C-alpha cells in the first residue's frame, strides 16, 4: 500500500485518531527502525505489506535518498581545504585556470574544480657554473649561487613549461653576457662584487620578459678560477692584491697616527716662531727707544755718556763670566779652572759679543805678521772719548 492513497482514510504514520489527531512521532520512528532492520536483514526480496502502511518500494526509495544524502555530504566535505599562511592555491575548473586564493579556508566543487597549493614564501637556491670567455679572450671557470622564490603563481604554473629550466637558461645567458664584457683580472680579483650585481640585474630583466613568475632574491658570485696553465700566476696576482690592500691599510694607520702629531708640532712651532718674532721686535723696539732716549744726553756730553755705557757693558760681561786675576808674582805656571770656565753660561748677547771679540783677536794675530819689525804708535784714548 502506498503512503498517499486517499481511499484508506488513515495517516501513513499511524495515528489512531484518524485525521483529527497528531501522529505519534516516537511510534513512527520505532516502526521505521524495525522496517530498516528487516530490509537490511532480508535483502531486496519481496515482502508482504504490513499494517503500518510501508511497502517494499517505499523502503527502497527512502534508502536511496539517505544514501544520496550521505554521498552529497561527503562530496561537500571533500571540497573543503585550508591554505597555510605561506601558501597560495591555484583553482582550476575542468582543467582551466580560474583564480588564485590566499591563506584561509576555501571550498571547491569536487570533480568539477581542482586545486594546486604551492608554498610561495619558501626561498630556494641553486648553483650554476660553467667555463666562459672573458673580454680579453681568456677562458675562466665561473659560477653563481641564485636564491629565488615564487612571485606570481599563475605565471609560474601555466606560463612556462618548466620554470626551473627557464631560470637556469636565463642565468646562463645573463652570466655569459656579463663575463663576456669583463676582463679576466676583474672577474678573479677586485671586480667580483661588481659583476655579481650586473648578473643579478640582467637576470631580473630576462625573467621579467619570460614572465616565469619567479622573483630573484640574491645572486652571489662564486670563486672564479683561471685556466690551469696560468692558475699559479693568477694566484700570485691575487696574493699581491691582498698584500697591496694590507700595506695600504698599514699606511693609512701610520698616517692616522703620525699626521695629527706632525700637525700639532707644526702649529706649536709656528706659534713659538710668532712669539719669538714678536719678542725680538719688541726687544729691538725697546733697545731702539733706549738709545734714542740716550741720544740727546750723548750729544750734550759724549765723553760721560760713552764712559757710562762702557762701564755698564763691562759690568754685564764680567758679572756673567768667570774672572781670573793674574799679578806679576804668578810665575811661569798658571792654573786655570777649566771645568768651572766650561760650565759658565753667558747670555746670548754677551756670547755674541765674546764671539766677535775672539774673532777680532784671531784676525789681529793673523795681521800681526804684517807689522813685525815696525814701530807702531796708537792713540792712548779710546774711540769715542775726547779730552775736555
């Protein structure tokens, strides 16, 4: 008997009161449970109709609905996926790219759409090396270490057939281009950092044209080696370059240590020279003023003024020097205290005067031979004196 047959006048869920009473839910669930047990126990064979109103065809339809619901739930749940913070997912619908989704939970209809989850923050690296010709036509073995990551997931997955192979070919092209315009000495010695930066710039431009979706993080040049037949000579050249840098560092250190001292000494000597110049000028000005002050007195009384000046000069000389008095009773042996005479210090003007006197005495002795045997008369008065 079907559920919806109008001629029976009964609710298929079995309420005793007819249409005027609500169905008994607990009783209906119990009957449904017992019916399901009978269906699974007996199989799909034909059953007799029961008083509850259930037929074998109705039970099979209900089972199909439940199975379909369970399959639908599993299908919905299978389409849920979560993308980690460092990842991105490319969504494909029937194999065609649709969009790129970022971190978080997402859902796609299973068997209609698919996903490709890739870590785009992970930095990968590889080393490329080969033998190349330099600008001066020398063969050199050179290599670079390239660090990269994925920047555009769509271009990385679908724009090129093999992104890794494309990256290696682009690295080879950029490296050969830079090395071909650089001399062997620059590649091996001091120009390594410069050509490494040039390789990175060239590689970035090439990948931008290819649209591989790869971002270059860093390009590090590796140790370049000269050919075997000239390797020893270039090793010596490299050592010479290192010695040059070391000597330059030592020279700069010595300069930094000596130059400030020399500049300080120069300033001190210059200041002392200026002070000495001022001192001499002021002393000369004072002496000139002193003589100018004595000039009127000397004009009025030349003898007295000259005698006074002579006595003052002798007093200065004799007070600053050792004196030895010899009388007529000294005999032929004369004792001179040379140690005390040598230790005597005289002022500079007096030393100059004594030196001039010594030179005059030596000159007089040399000229005495011209007057041997001659009678010489000289005035008894000193120059500058007059009898009054």
